[in-house]
């Protein structure tokens, strides 16, 4: 059997001395560690499907938002500007354009997504997506959504459609409907 170097023996003795010093509270430390491990396991194993669905809707809307801003403002290097999603939504005009009609609802989706990025057990309250619901009442008339996430996903396609720069004849028709009050612009509620 190989001899243990003297420096290691001293380390082993030092380690044993530390273990002996903690002996009276080892059971208590073990219990606390087990509680924390159980808490971690619960958080990590929670259903995160909703988080993924919110993130996906947010990312798709952001893609169309980027394309809208690039086309509207003729910005080729938008990514280099490193604008936040919230800053990008502020670039949507508050006029009678199709993009303005979905602006408040897009901001609702961003608020929900931001809330989700800071909690492990997120919930979407219906009140947090009032503007989304207002848009869907017109764009998806008669459809009832079981959960707020279903409404957000349904809204994502509407938002993307309204962010596309439509041919001027179609855009003009929509603007006329907005001006006539036949379609109301959703207002932002924070």
C-alpha cells in the first residue's frame, strides 16, 4: 500500500477537525439543505409551458415589429440600435394606422412577458391583457378564450397582420374605418 504524503495527512486531520466542529449541527444543516433541495426541485419541475408560449408569442410579434420599424422609418441597422421591446413599441405612432390599433395590446403582451421573466410561478390575469381582449373582440369576433395565454396567442397573429405594411389602398380603407369609429383603437392601461 502506498504511503500517504505527510501534507495530505495534515489536510485529512484538518478536515476531520472541521467535521468534528460541525458535528453538533450536522443534522440541522442536512435538514435545511433537504428543504432547499425540495424547493429547487419544485420550482424546476413546475409546468413552464405557459412561459414558453408567452415567450414565443412575444418573439414572433417582435420579429414583425422589427420589420415594421425598418420599413416605416427606413432603418437598415435596427439591431445595432439595441432598442428594448418597450422602446420599439414607442416608435409605433398614436395615429389611425393599423399598427396604432394594436399598439396597446402589444404593450400588454410585453408587460406579461416581463412579469414572466422575474418569477418562477407566473400567472396571467385577464386584467393584464385588457387591450388584447379589446382587439380580439373585433378581430376575432365571437371567440371565447379559456385562458389568457390562448388570447395572447390568438392576438399574436392579429398583431403581426396589422404590423405588415399593407398596400396603400388597403391601408387607406382601414384608416377610414378607424376615423369613422367603426374600429376603435385600444388604449394602453398600465
